[in-house]
């Protein structure tokens, strides 16, 4: 059954201007190369250049993808391709990708090693506050006790701290498109301090 017909659809610094222009040009070149690629592996190569070939991202605000559930990855790739999450360069990279291409890419990414947790010092007080929030909002129910996720629920253990903050803010202000309103409901009462503490804690989990 085509991906667009199955349950995926249903559950489905500003610095100096020259430097910024060069970065945009580089992304577009990568996107055009990926769009013309014929195999899932060729499409995947520029993705991993940003997200990390070893499963761990070293780029600010770019998520680590290692050990994400394959089905969750498939949903995200589908949403990019269909412009339900119109974020460049991912959307352009996936132009013309077939459903089987998406499945192959999701499976390959899911096999990457889990990201390495943040090794910077832990703040015990922030961890305690985060654990209270986890229990209150049942984060360890949907994302599992080890925060590894499953099925259509993402892995959040060891995710980049800055990206966790970005994602949670996006759910709270409705700028992050999702296929399920549950996260927006969970995040709506969180304060900026709550979001920061949760990100601090989760980024240091294995």
C-alpha cells in the first residue's frame, strides 16, 4: 500500500551576509545533487553530512538521528517529501523519492549507533526538576523509561540539548508541524525554565 495511503498519513544570526549567502548556496547545491540521485544511499549521503555519519550531530540545532525508530523516521521523511513539514533543504532533497526510497532511508538511519550523550557537567538541581516534570507529564510513558522511543515516538535520550529546546519551543508556539496534537498539549504549560531543564536532563541520558 502506498505510504500516502497508510496510517502514516493519518498519524501522520544574523551574522555577516556574505557568509550566510555562502551557506545557503552550499545547501542548495547539496539539495540539487540529492534530488538528482538515483538511489536511497545517494540521497542519504548529504543528509548524514549534516546529521552525522556516526549517528551523532555536531552541528548546532541539527538533531542526531542515530537509533531513531525506523517508523518515526519514515513518517518524518514522508512529511518532508509531501511538504507537511516544509523545511529546506530536506524538502528539496526528497523531491521525487518513492515510498520505497523513504523506507530504505529510514531503515538505514535507524541502524546508525545511538548518539553519544552530552558529556558536560550535570546540574543535580536541574535534573531533579526535570525528573519531576517527566513524571508529571508522563514523558517516560510515551518515550519509554529509557527515552529510546518506539514506533512513531522519537528517541530523545542523548539528543542535542539545543535541538531539544528548539523542538519543545516549536511544539509550544505551534511552529513545529506534527501529525499528533498530543505534544502541543503536553508542552503548552511548560515555562522556558522547564524546557531548559528537560533538555539539560534528556541530552545526558544514554
